[in-house]
């Protein structure tokens, strides 16, 4: 009983401590700049959760983070450090936008399903190469997936400024998707849409699969000890390949949902770094479903509040960026392990 309680405390510390340290750093910077930290933080909470519209804005900002965090967590759990969700996000968004603009005569459900299915396919295929290289030749997936991010961003940038540029548009943008391909809004007139429900459902399904499905157990076992997995008849290479493809598919879906639910087209600079933020979210969540949900909403709250507080105060937006960066730094540190060691020493 005591051991179980200690493990829960360690896990809670591992998730909560990065935010506590980040708030402390932010408070010190705010004080040095002449602001009242408590007043600023109170304003941020109000702007993120103070009413239905603000909550909807926070959940909208959290939607892509749920999926990019899930994409990272699926790979991390299997022992693969995939940093390629950003590239999959770009490709999935572009493919979904193109398909969504090409089906104006379809009914809504088939149009959305085909567009999102194309985004999933694009993301999964994009990481097929790194998965094969990791599974068969042991090539470091960090290098291959990172380099593919640059290729994906460059490729989509060329396409949106060339053959896919909207006619008559001076900006880097594809044509608007058809109205029937837009994801339905959950709380009109806010931008919260069906994509949040899809993202949340997938994270919950991941949590159930991780705990109860054989595939979830095999993935965790390979991530913990590939040599032992091979000894008991589980081929790590197949798990590596499968999880890399699934991770890419989830990243592509995130981009597709962002295109159909919020932007309604593909534009230059389509992602402000959702794929990389998803890595921090997965690390902070320790690859757990509940942790992914909490961390995504908190990061979404930071993003939503940061955009709004400038309208009601002279607090610089850079403070929010410092908070996010500090959380990412401390998310890498497993502070729960420190707690366990202290208890062991005692």
C-alpha cells in the first residue's frame, strides 16, 4: 500500500513539478520587469477558463496538441524517439486541404472521412522510411525523422506557392475547402469543433489499449527491454515499424483536423511548432493518456491566454513563451525518480 502511494506521489510530482518550476521562473522575470506575478497569473487563468467562450478557445488550442502529443507518446512507449510529427502535421494538413477543396458535391460525412483518411495515409507513409531503416538497419530515428521535417516543410512550402496556390491569391495558401468538408462546430460561434472530440477519443482509446490490449503490452515490453522481448518471441523490429507508422498517421491526422476544423485551407507557416510541442507534452505526461489530456489543456491554456492578455494588459507575449519553454525544459527531468530516491534513502 505504501509503495503504491509512493509511486502515485512520484508520478504526480513528475507531471506537476515542471509547471511549478516554470511558474516560479516566470514570477521572477515578471517581478524583474515590474509586473505583479499573482495579478498576471490570475488574468491568464481568467482568459483561459473564465467563461464558455474562453474555455472553448483553450480546448481549440489544445486539439492539435492532443494528437501530436499522442503521436510522440505512441513512439516513445515503444522505445522510439520520433521527432517527425511536425512534418507529418504539415503533410496531413496539405493533403486534407486539397481533398477538402476537391469534393464540393459530396455530402459532409464522406467528404470529411476521405479528407481525414488521406491525411492519416500521408502521415503514415511519410514515416514508413524511417521505420524500415530503424527496424532493419538500426538507423537512428532521431536523425531521419528530424531531417524529414525540413523536407516536409520545404515540400509543402513549394507546393503552396506553386501548383497548389489559390488562384488570385497573393499569399501562400491553397483554395478554401468546401463548406461540406468543414468539421462541425461544437459551440457556435466559437471555433471549437468536432476535431477536439476525435482527438480526445483517440487519447482515451490509447489509454485503454495501453492497459488492456496485448498490442499495448508488447509495445511497452519492447520499449523497456528489446533483448528480452526477442527472447520471449516478440520481434522488436516489427513493433518499431508498426509504431512508427501509427505515430506518423496520428501526426497526419492532427494536421488534417487543423486544416478542416480551424484554418479551412493550408497556408504557409501552417504549424507554429505543434509537432515539437507534442514531444514536450508526451515527456511531461510520461506517455500516459491522462497526462496527455492534462498537459495538452494546460499548454492550450497558455497559448490561448497569451494571445488574449495583450488586449487587456501590457504584459509582453514573450512571458508566455518563457513559461512554455521552461515547462519543456523541466519536463525532461524525471523529478519523480528524485522523490523515489529520497524515500529510499530515508
